[in-house]
C-alpha cells in the first residue's frame, strides 16, 4: 500500500504536474509513525488554501493532515463553512456534504467501506465548523454518536458562523457580540464535549491548535479508537481572527490565552476504560515491534 497508490506510470512522468511528482517523491503516504515533524522535510498533504492570511484553521488543518495514521486509506467529510474552502486543496479523498449533514454522510460512507473492503482498514474523519456540528447538524451529529458509528468527528470551533459574516452559534460564548449578532449571546456556550461523552463517544478532547505535538497525539488516538471501538470527538479552538479583531500573526497567542487552566479551552480529555486499554495494547505492540526490528539489525 502506501505510495503504490499514487505511483506515476513512467510513460506519463514528464507530463504530470510538478506538485504531484513532489507528492510521490517526498509525500508521507504509507510512512509509519508519520507526524507533524515531517512538515518542512516532506511534501505536505495541504500547502495552499484560500482562508484569510493567518487563520488558525490553516494551522490546525496542516497538523491534522500530518497526523492521520493512514491518509491513503482515509476519506474526510467536510461541510459548508470556512473549512470547506480548504478541502479542494487537500491530497486526501474527501466529500463535501450539504451543510449539517456531515455525520449522516460519514455514517453511510463508513458502513459502505466496511462492506466493500472487509479486510482493509478505511478511516473516515469528519471535519466541520461549529455551526455545522452543533447547530444545523446537531441531529446528525448526535444520532451518529447514539448509534456508535465508527468514525472521528472534528469540530473547528471558532465560536460563530464565520463564512457568512458572523452570526451567533451554539458554541459562541455568552455575551459575545458579533457583526451579525449585535444584541449579544444570551445563553452559555453549549457543552458539547460533555454531551459527546454522555452520547456514547469513546474518546473526547477539548483543546486548541497551539501545540502541534498535542494535536498529533489526539488525532491519532481519535482515529485509532474510532477504527475499533466507536465514535470519537475532538473540539479544537480555531479562532476567527477576522471576527475577534486580531491581526494575522495574533491567532497563536489567542489560542494560548484561551487554553489557560481557567479558560474555556483548557485541555480536557475523556476516555473510556475500554479505549484506554486498547491504546495501551497498541503501544505495547508498537514497542515490541521496534525492539524486534532493532534486534534483527
Ligand atoms: C443548508 C444550508 N444552510 C445554510 C447555509 C449557509 N451557510 C453557509 S456557511 C454557514 C455557517 C458556517 O458556520 P460554521 O459551521 O461555524 O463554519 P465556519 O464558517 O465558522 O468555519 C451557513 C449558515 C448553507 N450553505 N446551507
Ligand atoms: S473568516 Fe475567520 S475563520 Fe474564516 S478564514 Fe477568515 S479568519 Fe478564518
Ligand atoms: Mg464557525
């Protein structure tokens, strides 16, 4: 597997776009233990995007794509919003769903992949904004968790509808005033991580995208657990710098400020005992394999 899937027929090598050749030569498809540290020395699965300059969503996207355990066997499902501007530039199979329908689409897709490829691992990862996940798509999000569907849901939480100019979202903070929500939010930020835990998710994390190593660990855990046990949910603060009046280089500091222990994006993790045991087992197998490889040298 791995790079075999994107190998270029020698006859056509010269006429392939340089970006594609670069992907074949130095992309990380099939690389065991791929991660954010490959960035800079390999062809990334996303390079250009059409988000605002400095938008933290672009950082989060890069870290997530660098961390997928098997991008060549992964299908991502997106939804309308700023995130959907990025998917056309991503070198991972992806589907654009009708706004809010992403977890219903992912359910059908995952089930179809399990039937079509019974002996292969195929990961499905949803990546959508807070409006898509929590407001218009909440029914689809929750129903997929209740049913125990085996895929990961990632929410890029920028606490409003950014793509349509700043309307109120369920994940917006109480009292926040946005360009198209001038009265101020009247109720508290919806506690979706807690709802995810109560709805049957095996692994739930609330975080920012300020630290690539942390994002990598969480995304890997989430994908591995979803493969074997059931739904996983990751909520990542990716502030809309345009809406909160920050400059393009201020997004990182905004995430750091918002993840302090008393803040709303302080790192929070929930994992079932079953999922914990599964990760420990995976880790033990990985270590045993590394030791055997070392001994064989
Ligand atoms: C069915 C449907 N309803 C409404 C819209 C309009 N719409 C497009 S993007 C969007 C908000 C997206 O907000 P969010 O999911 O938070 O993503 P963000 O842009 O903030 O990243 C809305 C309401 C649409 N395209 N389709
Ligand atoms: S509008 Fe906000 S969330 Fe959308 S790309 Fe610009 S900064 Fe990012
Ligand atoms: Mg949003």
